[in-house]
C-alpha cells in the first residue's frame, strides 16, 4: 500500500492568516525561514529603494509588476512577496504535484498568485523528478527519459513574461536545487529585463559539479550590486 499522506496542520501567521503545513516534513523549517528569519526581507538594504521605485513606476504606467517564484514549494514565499508588494502578479513555479496542491490551498485567497505545475528551464521541453522521494523542499528535475511516466512541463522565464505581457520582471527568485545550472546556461536575455534576482546556489549540495557557474557567467558584464542574507544572494540590476 502507498504511504499515507502526511497530516496537515494549520498555522496562523500575522498579516497572512492561516496556512497549512505537513506534519513530519520540512514544511515548518521553510515557514521559519520565510516568516520568522525573514531571509527574503531585504528592505533594509539601500538598494531595495530601487525595487520599490520600479514597482511604483510600473503601477503608475498601468502595468502589473511581475514576480516569478521559481521553486515555489508550498506557496509561502509567494505569500511573503504578496504581503510586501501587494499589487504584483506572482507566478509560483513548482514541479512536484504534492507541493503544488498545498501551494494552491495556501494561496487560494489571493487572486494575484498563480501556482503553475512546471519547472523553469532554459528551453521548452519535458522534465522529470530526479528523486520523487526526496524531502519536500529538495525536489530536483532533469530532462525526461523516454521511460518516464510522469513528465513535467519545462517553462522558460521569457515565455512566462510573454504569457503575461510583461515588459520587465520586478523580481525573479530562483531556488531550484541545482537546476540553476541549466536555467542560466542559455536564453538569458530576460536578465536584462529584471530588476532583482534572488538566487540560492547549490555548490554545497553538489560538490565538484559547478552548478553555480552558469549563473555567475550569465550575470558577468551586467551592472549589478549584491546583498547576501541567509541562503540567498540578491542581485540588484541597474
């Protein structure tokens, strides 16, 4: 018989309301990281004024600021961005169906958050989970083999922008468990239309594989400033 799904537990978060996490999984650690440690809170960095100004300019121009959350997990990071930038459209991209279902439950009260069952990639193709039994925050994807029975759509940042008629990305957050190696290896023109890139690198997880190399090659030559907080590096583009 298949293992029973973990029990859901409600957690009430100030200014967010009720969210649901799975007992006995990494969900509570993710909640702590986002809402208690606040690793995405870079509002004290002087460069955050650039992001706020870009957000305001987009709204004044009649545009909807776009945030693309790559590796949305159970939707908590999308809720955090929505709390601080409430008029932005947020696309949460998540490849694992169990995470997607809970992310949609957690974000159902906000019509500006859309959770998409897919994985970001540098080209449109089909992918598959490397280890479906991995911890909930550690799902990885690879290009699908002919034998896969559960293919996952790969989407590009450019295609997501085009789908929503976005001239720019306000924020792109990338936490995709080593998938940054393929995301940044080609088709990176979207970086020139992005104000803030927030990325977690995974060389610590895959020593000797150089998974962060394409990221740093992609941003080389572009004008940016960097802030690091916790696991995340924030690249503010000028």
